[in-house]
């Protein structure tokens, strides 16, 4: 997309508060406290922050109890006061659009009010967790549950495309994705929330103009889209490329959502390498879903029609939850109980080779370690499978995990070195599914190059401030780079040692470190340990992200001295940008042949007979 349109991207994720400068973190905490105070003054109770995004903050609370079970729960949405006026006004537009729709699975509008110049949108609160949270905890949702959710979403689509409401026009939600669907586990029901991207459709489901009179049809308004850009991990091609808004946008959002839930991914892009027909879904439903995700727009529309018309019938098929086998990780996954809370951040480098050679570069000027996490357009110029691969690595960062990955593509196949340490054993089955998806996607990519990724705990990031870019960064006397210590020496085989300098300097990292720090890293390289260190130099702020585990307790004094000398040398860092180094505990490379797509696997025609045969085996 051209540079001018970059500002229109919807950025659903915020960077970790632990990566903000002290000043910005304080501003954020003060702002949250102010919102909570305003809601308390308005008479609400039990106020808690439940979400934040590019445009605002979302809180939950309730009204004082009048009788037993009569205190309803509400959601409060505040727009960021720092936004331009036209973006703050979007909250009022969201309230207006939400008021146009009426459906039992859409929490309704309570009020739109202003308090001391601050806009607040009050809505009903749906019970449960959003489906992205459910997916991260459970991994792939059972085929039975996916079909049940699909029937509910089809029903919502039918309501939205009817020309009802005060305006008698179809409504486009514009941002259907797992995190905008709240799931009530008791009822197995979903509720569609967040109407910030919704608009009246310009075209109907048959792609004919929706107009009430000739003058409206002749106006300029129908020459340019009124659509807002939803999360680019889930919206379809038409919405992404600025087509006139239509109910087909939401059809695409539903298709991407159902595919992500069935496959334990956080995007729609993996459908070529891991098609819906490989996920153990009923054959008719899986093929419909694959059709809705097809590159050919005519195939997509035909499959979309079939979905809306036949989903209620497909959902009447008797289904049971099949026993799930034990998932075996395709690359090693280690479990280690957390000694402290972990706020994982993923930093990936060497991505350039995943882009097409003639792709437009629009992000050369943006250099931030969390680029992958909250700017989605960084994937410009990549094929769908490459995008899905990067999204699968980002998904790993949604778990409490530290470590690193190095993926090397050669003509004959894919080589993966990894050190993945998960700090919550309860999440291991879901995490293994996320890791295996990453491997399946890597196998479907046919290029040559190296991709590296570090996963670190943002709570351990060190922050150094300076007045201007001309000053030196100076570490404080009490500052230290933390590390874990192995209780006993862990096996060391010098022939399998992994090096910091395995692939030479990274052409995508712009910060050149001083010789003093490079020399220390060279010395650290000879001590048996695992970990990573990333320097991120901004004009007034230096962040040092790290994760270290010393595997040779006898070298602790030397190790600690070297880490201290790194901090003592930060005053020699010049220039801006990022520079990172990673060391695996040892080489344990896993090799995989290329595989274009996963084989077909469908839900059994007779599930009870299938379970009976399984138990006999």
C-alpha cells in the first residue's frame, strides 16, 4: 500500500508497558487511573482495565446492586485524549453504528456520554473470555465447537446483511476476528463486540449499489470506499485493497476467524500450507471454509453464499468431541516453572529474504523491537505462507516463554535450531500446537535464507535515558543484567557449541556496537550458557533486552564480571538502531523436508464407531 495510507492501518496490539520509557509508562498509569476515577464518580463500581488498543482503553464495571443478581455488568470505552479530534469522534460514530443493529449475540449500546471533555461509550458486557484467549489456552478448538460457533456467526451475518434498522441499509462490522468474539463456555455461545470499524454497506451481498435514490447513486460517495481497515491478520483482500464496503467483508472475517480457531493460529494466512481440509473438520464444512479462503474472488463468493445458506443445516449433524492424542513437539520444548512473572516479547531479524524482491518498502524509517507485534503492515510484499510463518512466531510470544529460534532454508529442506523454555506447564499442549504450526509453515516456504527470533521477558528490560542524541548513555550504579543459574553443570560438547556469531552481522540491524562490547561478547561466547542480548538505541532512550541462563556454575564470577563490563561500556554506543545476539545451549538442529501442504484429514462419518475402534486399538 502507498505510504499515504500507512496511517489508516488499525493496530490492535500495544507494546508491553515494560518496554515504555519511564516517562511514557507513568503517563499511561496516570491516564488509566484518571479513567477509573471518572467512572467511579459517575457511580460505577468494580472498575478494571480489560483492554487497550491504538484508539483507546476498555474498562469493565457494574452499577451498584439494587437487589440480588440485579447489578448488570458494563463495558466502558474511552478514546485516547492524545488522538486528533477526528479520531476521537469515532467513538460517537461507533455508538451510532452499534445502535443500528439488534441481535441477541450483539451486546447492545447503553449510552454515549461525555465527562469533562472525555468521550465514554457504555455497552452491555458479554460473559466469558474472547476467543483469542480461549484459543491460546486450549490450542485447536474441537471440530464440534468450531461448527457450533460457525452456525452462530452465520446467523449474525444474515442479520447484518438484511436492510433493516432506521437507515434500512446493511451494516458491515469490518473487524470480525477471534479477539472480538466473547465466548461463554457454559452456553457455548459467542457475542460479537467492538464496532469501531463498522460502516453502512455501499454494496449489497450481490455487489449491487445500496442506494435509496438516484442522487445518492450519482454522488461521489460511491466512487470511494467508506470502509475502515480492520485487523489485517483477518480481513480479506477486498477490504485490504480499498474496495467499496459490502457484507462480503464480514464473510471474509468470519472465514479467517473460523480457520484460525480450528488450526490454533492467530491469522488467516496459513490456509495454503495448512488447509481447512487437513484439520479434522467435517468434509462439507472444511471444503466450504477452504473455498471462502480461496485466492479466486468468484470461488470465495460462491463458498460464502453456500456458508450463509447452508451453515444451519451443516450444524445439525450429530458431532461429539473426539479424544485428542498426545501432541509431540516437532522441535524441543522445555518446561521450566517461572521464578517471576513473564511478559514475553518477540524480536525477529533477517526477515528481508521473506519479501518479494520488487515489493514496496514503506517501513525503512521505523526501527523498533516490537515492530512485529503492533505494526501489522510489516508483512507487505510477502506471500501468504511467509506472513503466516511470521505470525506463528509472534503467536509463540503470547505464551510465557523465553529463548530463541534460528530457521535456515536450503534447497533440500529446512533446518531449525531452537531453545524454547515455557514457564507454565498448563499451557504446554496448546504451545506445542503453536510450535508445530510454525514448523509446518516453515516447510511450505521455498526460499534460501536464515530467519532468527529471540523471545525475552520485557520485565527484565533495562532502560537508560539521556537528554539528547548528542549525550552518552550512562548506566546507573545499581543496574545489572540478570541471569538464571543452572544448579548443576549441564552437558557441554564443544563440537556442538552454538556461537553468538553464527551467521555474521545482520544486514537488517542498523546499530553498530563499539569494539569494547563486541570484545566482551566474544569472551562470553566461550562460556557455556544460553541466552540473548538486544540493544535498542533511540534518540533519548536505550533499551537493553536480555535473557541469560548460565550452564556452568563454576564460571559464575567471570560471567557476572563480563555482564557488568557490558553495562560499563554503554557510554560508547553511538548511532541509533537495533543490534542483537543470540546463543543456543548447543546445536541440536532438526531437519525437515519441504512439504507444500498438510495432507487431508476429515471428521469421521461415524464418530461413535471411530471412538469405539480407537478404544479397541
